[in-house]
């Protein structure tokens, strides 16, 4: 229970990796605010699961692609908990098209939700962490550094997150706010179903992963929550690759 007394906000916290992170934070004692946008039923189910861990939990609806909604989310954290110690920027979207088919709308929406959210969220989080320190952790992917079919604009947004992580880390370290990112390999979540060649992708990933299996949301959640601990307090501005060794062979 090393996070007892801490308050965490997880964007996109009702499903997939975000849900796993929220549950893991609660298991370690943190009170949790989960943000969702489209699926209130899933959000409520996650809230009930977190409540069983014996911590305080709230949910807030908001589109992180909208700056006004981001401000509302953080205002709700302030109203409900009065503090913030951990900000997990997890909510993401993506348009799966060849890079030459990406139009301005695709580009703007993907960059806004995936990368701009970290910037605006960090600016709001600092106001609540000032004087007490904290953790800011974002989720990225291997598409930030390598070519993945039809992943171009998403890959660019993930690369932006990793660069922004380094800049935030340097500027916020004097405030005792530690910023890092976790780059997940292929993880079997609902969002993977958007890929037309999902089954082939999973089969290839498994065969190319030294650990011999596909990642699950809990694998990523454990690493994210470890970065929230004092044991990880000397890790600053890094992107931690969590892929079971896939990138060593791919």
C-alpha cells in the first residue's frame, strides 16, 4: 500500500490499459479519479471494481481532445479530492491510414488527443502538485520509433509524447515532479480490433517475442505503477520499453 494517501487521475481509465492502471493504483492504496468519454457503463463497472479495493474513487466524463474538457477534468479532481499526486495520460485515439492519405482533420484530431493532452494535462497537474511533488506518466508505443503499417499519424503523435516527456521532465524536476513514459509493445486490448490484420499481428508478435506470449494490460499497469513509487524516484525523463523483448528481435 505504498501509494496510500495519494490521489491519481487516469485518462481513458475505464477500459484496456487505462482500466488496468487504475485498478493497480487502487491495489497500492491510491484514491483514483478515472476519466472516460464514450462508455459510461464501462466507467461505472470500473468504478465499482476500484471501490472494492477499499479506496475512494470517482469518475469524470470529458473529451481530452477539448481543452475546456481537460480543465473541467482537473477542476473535478480539485473539487472531489483537493489534491493530485499522480497524473496518467493514457487516453488515445488513432486513424489507421497510409501516411499519404492522412488529411488535416485526421492529423489534428490524433495529435490533439494523443500529444496535446499531455501538454495541457501537465500544465493543469502542476497546479495541483505544486509544493508536494508528484508523478506524470504517459503511454506511448513502438510506432514512435519504427514503421508500422497504416500507423503513421499515430506514430508521429507517440513520438511527440516521448519528446514532450523529456522536456517536461527537465523543467518539472526542480518542483519534485517526475515525468516518464511507458512504451508498450503490442498488447491484446479492444483497440487492437481496429487493425484489419489483428490475428496475423498477434501471431507474428508472439513468435517474435522472447518471452513467448502477447502482452496484457496488467503487464503495462505494473510498470506504470512502479514508476509512481519511491523505488523509481531516480528515473526521470525516460521512455521505458515494455514489450517482452519484441523490439530486440523485430
